[in-house]
């Protein structure tokens, strides 16, 4: 019985240690006229990650920032890149409805 408990405990601990990070794609305006808002949003996310220690519970978090350049076409392009190439689990951060709708 002790052996089975030890195996279960070690399995659970190894799962927590080797948990894959959750990737979050953050699309916001970091250049052009809307950059002031986008930079504030980026700094807020960076501060939150610092306070959380880069984790949500025991799960590591990774934020990948992308610049939509205040353009629907660019926003669509960088979003597709985050999803297809970077394999993000979530996409967030949109400021402008025209970028989000694209």
C-alpha cells in the first residue's frame, strides 16, 4: 500500500513540475497614434505577471505581445501568426473594434 501511495504522489508531483506553460497572445497597439493606450496595457500585463511570479497557481504563464499598428489587416495577420505559429492558448488585448472584428 505504501508503494502505491508513493507512486501516486511522485506522479502528481512530476505532473505539476513539468506542466506546459499557458501561452497568452496579447494583441495591442504598440506603435502609431494609439500606442499610448497600448503601452499602458502592456505595462499593466507586465506588472501583473511580476506580481503573479509568472504563474497562475502552479501553471507557468507566457505572454507573447504583438503590435496591431492600429490596422485591421495587421491585427488579423499578427493574430493568425500567434495562433498558427506561436500556438497560443488565448488571445487578448484588443483595443479597437475594427481590429478585433477583422
